[in-house]
């Protein structure tokens, strides 16, 4: 199943990989906190971030998770 961003129209395989994420809250795969939304950034996740979206400013570990990826320098 694919998801489409309501803001920019980008398509992603997971609901949290969009600048306007959709889907239910879930458990953080980095820190284990439960009930977090896809925009949750914990200290462990922040260290792993390598890219920022030039459109919405969201950070990600991989380019494919952003609609306009730019490397964090």
C-alpha cells in the first residue's frame, strides 16, 4: 500500500515518510517510547539524521524518506 502526502503530493510506502504524515501513532524504533507520531525525534534518532527536506524541513535518515532531500552538513 502506498500513501500520498496531503501537502506536497509525494508518495511513500510508509505513512510516516511524508511531510504531512498520516497513520496511527506507534512505538519509536529508536528510543522505544510508545504513542509517538511519525514526526517524533528523540535524541537517539537525531544522531542518525543525515538529510533534511528542502520543502518542509523534516529530517530523515535516508533520502527516500523526504520529498526534496538535501544532505545535512
